[in-house]
């Protein structure tokens, strides 16, 4: 039973560039949430996708956008990268409501220089 | 909004018992998760409390009191591999995390 797969694992980008991160959810899950985790902090909720639509959004600027595909996989896009966007980006899949648990991917480590 | 507080760091000795506390303020939530996270890795599920009371799972137990806005994770018979960060998270159809507690286990 495949878990959550994220790609790439590591990425280095220059300030001002754009980046796309990808996530394939656990088999049977249809909801995908994205989190940003700065060093030494807990993960911060970015947004959540269900039925190819953004269901909920955290306190992140419009530079952060996403998409969910018919196969439930998802992308996170960040435009006009800032140094402060350097973080571990985690994808978590679940069923709606999350009461059956959230499964996390290993994350993408983004470094902005 | 929601606010979650956990101690930043704790230390303990191998074989001992440690309790990690989590207090929160929120208008409503489905349940409370505890996750373990080793440095640079994904959080892994430890427990989920929906109702008040104690949930025991091997060396790990978790407690929830909704009326007091309080939860704790109890780790028994500590092992070196338990050195990690422990994250408390409210489930509000998304996860709201605390900053995490970094636990160091010494021999």
C-alpha cells in the first residue's frame, strides 16, 4: 500500500523564481493538504484540496497556489520566491474531515538563495 | 482562532517516563493528534484522541480533557530512538500544530 509520495526531495532556487512541488496521495485518500515547516517550528497549514477545488486556506499570500488533479494528486506552486520561503514543504493526504488520520509524505526541502 | 502551547525542549534518561503537555484554546475541533518527527523527516502518527480520557498504545499513552483545554503524551521505558520532536495538533478538518517539543533521551 503506497504511502504519500512527494517530489522532488530537495530543491535550490534563486530569489524571484517560481517553483512547483508535487504530491501523490496515499491510495484511497482523496483530500490533500499542504504545510510549510520552518526550521524548529511546527508545520503551518497552507491550503487543502478536495474534489479538485481549494477547500480551506491558511494565512499565506497569493504567491502560494495549488491544484488537484482528477487522480487526486496535487501541486503546490510558489511564485516570486523569497528567502523566507526556505522550508520543508509537507503534503498530507486524508479522507474528508481527517478523522481516519492524515498520512504525511517525506517532504520537499526548498532552499531559496 | 486557535492557539497551542507545548514546552520547547525536554530531556530524560533512557528507561524513564516522560510526559509532554499540550494546552490549547480553540472554538471547536474534531480531535487531537500527537505526531513524532525526527529531524528532516515526515511526522508519523502516534495517537488520536476524540473523547476525553486516556488512550494507551504500547509504550505511548495520550490523554485529552476538552473542558480543561489540555492534553498530554506519556512515553514509558524511554529508548534512545525516542529522541525526536513531538507535535500536538488540533484536527479542525485541517491540522493546526503547536511548535513541537524536542525531546532528548540520554543514556
